[in-house]
C-alpha cells in the first residue's frame, strides 16, 4: 500500500494563534524586569488574612 498519498496529518507550524497581552519581552513586560519582593510579600500577607477571615 502506498502511504504517501493517504492524507496523513500535516506538521504544526509551531506558532501561537494570537499574541498574549502579557507576553514576556514586550514593552509592558520586559525580560529583565523583576517584580520587587516586598510586593510579593504584601500580596501573600493579604491572601493569608483573607483566608483567615473565611
């Protein structure tokens, strides 16, 4: 049987369908930008307080 003409699956193009709004390396989210630790700790503490109340 000749499998070359059987219509097997095409290889993917390895390209996303759309660009993400928060993609790395864009103007809004540059590669070298590291969020400050204090901001992370504040978010974690707020989440812990919220979990305590519930």
